[in-house]
C-alpha cells in the first residue's frame, strides 16, 4: 500500500463535498440536455425549455455557493482546497455559458435553429455527460483510468466543437446578407463553442486531481 493510499485510508470519509460535486454534474447534464431538446423543439414549445434552463443554472449556482461555504467551514477536505474551488467553479462556468446561449436565442428571437447550433448543443451534452462520469469517480479514486478516459473524450469533443464553429461562421458570412442575423447567430455559436472550452477546462482540473491521487 502506497503512502498516498495509507493517507486516504486515514482521512475521514467525506460526506459533504462529493455529494455537492455530483449534484452539480447531474444538474449540468440536465441543463445541457434541456438546451439540446430546446433547439430540436418547435418554436412554440421553446419557452418552457428556456425557463427550465434558468432554474437548472440557478441550482448549480446555489450548489457552487454551498461548496465554497463548506470550504470556509471545514479544515479537512477530500483533496486540495484550490482544486475543490476550481472544480466547482469550472462546472458553474459551463452552466453559465449554456444558459448564456439559451438566453441569447430567447432574447434575440433566434427562431430558425441551424444544424450547427444543434450539433454544438449535442457536443456540449456529450461533454457534460463525460464530466459527470469523471466526477463520480472522485469518491474513491479506484478507477483513475475512467477519469482520464473521460477527459480525453472531452478534449476530442472540444476539438470537434472548434471545427463545427469555424465552419458555421464561415458559412454564415458567406451566405447571410442580413447584418443583424450575422451578429445574433455568431453570438449564439460563440457562446456554445465557449461552453465546450469550459468543459475542457473542467477536464483539465479533473485530470490534475486524478494525477495527484494516482
């Protein structure tokens, strides 16, 4: 048994932080899924999805607040305090960008949803699902490979997102003549692409945590 394993055995089992991480990642999947459903729903039904996205983003903000509050109250934490703060903040950042995309579609009256927007929401959903996979392995660190594999998949999805975004913007400038449409569609595409960037940031933090505990 390594020294690190002995130390983990002696540290009391955490009953506060891991449930909060898992609540945050579960809500993140629901948010990404709701956004993906929204862009595939008829225009008349999207408002209900947008309202649900607002609620889910608020839930994640509250979980982030609770996590930081627990950090201020607890001397013993399951891993580095900086990593706990970085991880929960990164999940919150993904949620913020997904909510931002929904808000822009709602406020700018983006009624016609393009294939690129649908593809980017699909990519973000898959990335969020992989964040959840990695987060749930943090409780015992028994399957470090599951964390690193999930992070690799997220990195590949981020590259895919970049390609979809670049192609979509190029087509937008080539085919769209209305300046207002160019601005609003580019805004939505940009925030969706940024959400995948934030997923990659979360993956980097998860990978760093797994390396420290391998």
